[in-house]
C-alpha cells in the first residue's frame, strides 16, 4: 500500500500552521463558502434573481440517466481530494487554490448578480430510482445561485491537479478527463444548470488557472513568463523577489571582489601540454575562460540575470571578450562570443577561443554589422528608446545581439595582455550580463610563514564585478573559490563542464 507523504497522526491545532500541515488551512475555504451559501440562500429572494437561459438549453433534452454522472461528482471530489492530501500535497494545494478562488468569486457574483434557472421539468415521464433520486436533489437544492456552476468549476479544478500530477499514467489522466467531461455536461441534461452556467464556470476556471498558475503554462517550448534566453525562476525566495523591484538597475547593485591565483603549477601544465601538442597550444587565458564556464555550469545561480525587474535562469552558458584587430590606437575592436556545451573541456574551449579570435580579425561579427547599419538610420533617440524597451523584454532581434557581450553569462577582459593590472569594471544596465572578470598581470608576491621566512610565489590577480541581486555572498565566495581551484589545478579542466568537480 502506498505510504502517505505526511504523517497526520501528529497533527494538532498547535502545529497546523507548520510547513508540514499548513496546506490543510485551505480547507477553511469550504467553511467560509458554506456560511455564505446559507446567507445567500436565505436572504436573497428568488424574485430578485436574474433568470439564466439560452437557446442551447432548449436543444438539450432532459435525461435522467445523467444523474448517475451528476451524483458521481461527490465521489470524484471526495476521493480526489483525499488522494491528494495523502499522496500529493502539491496537487492538493493546486486544486484547493482554484476551488477557494472560485468560491470567493462565485459568492461575490451570487450577491451582486443573483441568478436562478427555471428549466426543471414539472413532472417526470418515467418513475424509476433515477427520477426519484433527481426529485430528492431538486427538493434539497434550490435553483438559485447557479451562475457560474460550481459543480463544473470544482470538477475542472480537481481535474487540473490530476493532469498536473507526474505520477499519473496517461490512461489514468484520459479516464479522469472523460469522467470530468460527463460530470460537466450532466448538469445540463438533468436541468440543474443552464449552458450559460457551464460556460461561466469554464471561463472562471481558465481565468484562475492563468492568474494562479499561468507561469507554468507552456506555449510551445516555453512557459508563460519565460524569455527566449532565460527561464523565469518560479521558486524564488521573497528577498530575491523583492530586490529587483526595489533596486531595478544592475549598475546600482554591483559587488566587487578580488582574487589572487597561484599560477606556477598552471604555467608548468601549459608548458608541458604545448610541448606535447605544438599544433594545439593553449594559453592562460584559455584556462581562465574554461574555469569560469565550468564554475558557472556547476554553480547555476551564477548564471542568473535580472531583466525588467524579474529574475531568470539563463538557458545556456556563454562567455564573451573583445578582440583588437590591430594593436594601434585606431585599430578596430570586434566582439567574440563562446557558447559552451556540457561536453566541452579545456581543449575544446581553447579551440573555440582560437576560432573566434581568427574570425574576428578577418571580419566583423554580427552585432557589429547590425550596429553599423543602425548608425546610418536617422532618429537615434527614438531608436535608443525602442532598443531599450525590446532589450528589457528579451525581444531584441537575434542578429543585433548575436555576439553582444552583455547578453552573455560572463564577460572577460584580459588587461594583463596589455601590461595593465586589474581594476574595477562596471556592469551594464543594458543586456543580461551579471558577471564581469578582469584579468591582470602576472607577478611575484612575497609570502611570510610563521617563522618569518619569505617565499616568492608567482600569482595572477583577477577582479570580479557581480550583480549582487542574483544570489548571496556565501554562494559567491564558494563559486570564486571553485574557480581558483580549477585555475590552480588545470588538469581538472580536462573533464567535461557538466562533470561534478571532486575537491
């Protein structure tokens, strides 16, 4: 027998608000609805109600056999909610949120726009157990408060939870959907509701589904709320949800950190590798890029970005850097971008870096070509306003941002190659980039042991500018330490990006 996911034997009034049991508080919606149902039934006279009727109702014949499906609704609801509360808490919460939403909106509707239907037959053509059962239902259930039909609405709410359940097989979902369909149409055949009531219930359900769970609805390959380049983070904590609303600009939320990496062993690794592979040489820059990409792949919060005051998880791991075509004051710059794959290693990334540098020195990248074209168009202020709007929503044409470094996971600048030390580089409000790394010059630094002896170690300084809103300091610190480990132990980079680093 399947074991319940929650031990309700320990449930007490004192602990019902705990994380383990607080989902049960949603059942209070039924209590509130019952109270308001009695109020509306007893204090709103039938004479003040609006008659609900349509021509389609006249085309639907009365059929007492449908009372079987109508009554089966009680079993459907009780058994489903009991199953969810025992074995699928998420399903229970989903169904109950929809039900409570329907109860609130329905009660407001019943008070502001009371409704009644007068389609019930005055006498039954047949006398059998089904008509007698239906006669009892007519007696205890008044024909008021009918639009929208909660009989239908509740059915759709519970069906929604069943369809979202991952442990349900397809055949089970199909059978439950057919059962739900028969329940929904039965209300018209037994003349408990008008076709209008059913339509109103369907519309109410769809409205609540979009409001409550719209972000989980998929449109093609994306869910509502996702962007082309990132998936909306739906389980975010309240602090990281609020921060982009209070501090909307990336440039106002920069965390600046420095890191010194010992590179004696790294340079020895590079020399040995280049000696054995003279046609596939690697450089320290390749190792730093590979280490940054693997760190981001291993630490997914480092691959988040905030756009339009909303946090997203980037769909791919990318790195960008600028290539100087000629080392002259008037030499052109172009943009290089690397898209990492899970199977990439140090050597495949090094190959991609070489390809990008060679390509950039021969021709302009796509983004540069697009910018050259835009520069010729009049109305630059209007173009800028439109571009910023499109950028905020992730709607910029791919040709414009194809190699835009500020649409990447990390941007790197190798100032050491120019003989310059590390320095601060700001982030951009444009784009989605959340991490900027400056690479400085190699230098020897003195280290003192506890006995006062001095040892000179060759080091490379790195500077990080990170959007502090995407995670917290503890996560950043562990991520930067991982990158340090990878640079100082480049043999680890021979493994694929997706392989967990063993430290």
